[in-house]
């Protein structure tokens, strides 16, 4: 996957709001988890844009994202809890694109995608 083009405004937000005062991967992951949980406006609709082995979602499926998942966060994966086929389950945020979401939610997801791409 090609590396995302540098976005200075996004880089500054990541450095001053998300990973500020963090030491090591575990603390950075917790910073991301807190930022995403605090910034995204739940619930919101999202569409699956990539398939992942750890998720049953297929490309094009739409789900309702209801909260951050209690799954342990890592710097390579954040999970959200979705409503899907009459049940709730955790799926990687990476595989979702907001469909009907606030601008804060869209920005938070774009920040996470940017982080992963860089």
C-alpha cells in the first residue's frame, strides 16, 4: 500500500492531541483509543470497504457503529462494536468508512486511517 501523502495539520493534531506525552506503543495505542472514543459521535452508519480475516463483514455491507470495543487496542488495530445481523460484535475500524456520521467522526476515522497508512 502506498504511503499516505504528508498532511501537516493532521500530523500536528496527532502529535499534540493523540500521542502527546505517550511513551511506547502501548501508551500510544491507549491515546488513540481515548481519542477515537471521545471524538467519534456514536452511533453512526458505516460501510465495509475492505474484508478482514477477523471480521465477518463483506465489502459494501453497512453497519451501525455503536461504541469503541473493549478489545485491547494496538497501534495496528482499533476495534469498534457494530450491530450486524441482529447481533453485536467487534470489527476493525480500519475496514469501515463513515456513511452517515458527524464531521468529528469522519475526521477521527480519517486520522486513524492516515496513521495506519504512514
